[in-house]
């Protein structure tokens, strides 16, 4: 098995998320079956340019804070990328 084919098996395409998407919606997306294996998701601006990644652990940190989901859940995900 070549390195390229081994790497290709590990790669999974994922559609990027809009920077204006809420933190709560991104967290909900990570819980769906098609995104459950991802540790982070790409965030892009309105022109499709990459802004960064939002990680599962960052979202967990937000929601583990007291009232985290209520206080920050409606904020745009670009605040944490």
C-alpha cells in the first residue's frame, strides 16, 4: 500500500461552515452522524475564503461554562475561530 492511498483512506471531505453560523448550530452539526468523527470543522467567509477551524474541544469548553450555551450559543462562530 502506498502512502498516498493510505492517506486517501483517512481523508474525508466536509463542507465548510459559514462564519455567521451560530456557535450552537455548529455544535449541533458536530453531533450529527455525518460529522461525529470530525474533531474540527472549517469556517469560511461569505466569499468562501478560509478563516480557520472550530474544534470540538473549543465548543465543549464554551458549553461546559455555567450558562455557556445560553450566553454564547447565539454568537457567530467566527468569534471562536
